């Protein structure tokens, strides 16, 4: 028979063993770092001596109107501007100073359309991505004109059209902000693209059939 003192000793020794065998190590969850979120607060454009506005001629759709008859005919040619494209391309000059997780090409921004004599400028109606790849959007698909042409008997009239395009190069400066910390990052470089189109000209050339 076990003496009372021995029984108490055995009980005290057994309790920690039971507690130890039933307890489980706590699980330590790893720290989760959420990706930073950025937003573009502002963008401004500036003309410099190195860049500016050029002028080039662009051919538009034309037509040949024929009159195989013996009397003068009046014909109508519907002209359009469907082939004109507004272009945009950004060149970033300080890319190496920006955090690597800023995706500039994810920001849609306004780009210049017309540059006025007083140094102000207007914006194109649609936004472009802040990307180093050239992008294109239709410029004049909404615009149509009717041209009335008198075609002599047994003749053809060749209708040729062209328009002035204005490629523009300018510098820009934008600000990207970390939405969580408020840290601001300047983005600088050049913008290049077609500013706008203007001054359509029409040439009519008559030839005998």
C-alpha cells in the first residue's frame, strides 16, 4: 500500500507531464506586406527649345468621278477623315529614380491637342496611357464633307485631298503619390505625338476618257 506522502509526490509529478503532453505549440503567422497603391495627381506639359511643332502633309481618301455621256454632269463625292490618327508616346527620363512597383503604363492621362501662341494648350477628348509605346486613337472619324464636282462630257475628274498634320514634341512633368504614405514621386520626360490636323486642300484634275 502506497503511503499518502508518496501518493502526493506521484500526483504532482504526473500533472506537469499531462499538461505538457496536451499543449500544442502556437502557430506564428508570417507578416503579410500588401502591395503599395499609387495614383497620379497631376501632369503638365512644357514647350522647350529642343522640341516643338512641325507640319507635314497627309494624303486623305480621294476618288475618280467619270462622265461617259455627252452632257455635263454634276456629281457629289462624300469625303471623310477616317484614316486620321491621334498618336501619343511618352519618354521617361528619370525612370531609375522611381520605385520598381510603380506601373506608369496603368495611368490614363490627358495629352495636348493644340498649342496656342500665348503658351496655353488644350487637351484631346480622349486619354492615353502613360506608356513608352506609341498609341493611336481615331482623330476625325466623326467628320464628313460633301464635295460637289462638275464633270464635263466624256471626261473624268480625279479628286485628291490632303491635310496638314502637326507632330508635337514637348516636355512633361507628373506627380505620382503613394496612397498609403503620401510619399510623392516626380515623373519627368518628353511627350511626342500628333497634336492635331488642319487645313484640308482639294485638287481636281480633269482627263479625257
